[in-house]
C-alpha cells in the first residue's frame, strides 16, 4: 500500500505504564515503544489521540503518531530557523541537549510558538 512520498502517520507499540496525550510529543524508548520524552529519547512524532496505559503492560496497544510541522513553546534562548531543538517535556522544546531527546528542526517562529519539523528520520541528527 502506497503511503505517499513522505509518510505523515506512523504507529509504535506503547511502553508500559505511560500516559500519552493528544497533541504532545512522543518519544521512542530503547525497545522501540512509544513513551513520554526524557532521558535523551528521540522524538518520533505527535500523538493523534490520548493513549492511557497507566498500570498497563508494554505493547498493550499501538500509539498512532503524526509527522510534520507543529508549534511548541520554546524554553530559554529563542531558536533560529534551521536549528535542531530538543524536547524539554511533552509540550515544549529547547536548544539545550543535555538529557533532552532530539525533537526536530525549527521551520519558523510565529505567534509565540516555535514550529518544529518532526519526523522519525530526524531522530538520528546530532
């Protein structure tokens, strides 16, 4: 089945004991499961719906994520277009790598939001 030149949606099995909310950043853990951002985990997309697996087992269901350009709150120094940003939490990005996972590349800054191109292929950038 043809999914288009650049896929816009993907799925991952859910990690154990997590709550992922619609419109928030979704990270991929070392087992390839969808989880909340943290511990240098790469961002793979934005949640299409709420996925509540608190108290649940890993891979209990799949999480659907969307790829594309999304607006987030920028924490700290303002980013420039073309810069790599990192997930500070599930709703904001930062220029600080540290223990924050790679989120994507800034495409524009408008109306108080930093717009970031998010795609799982970008998770390999350093």
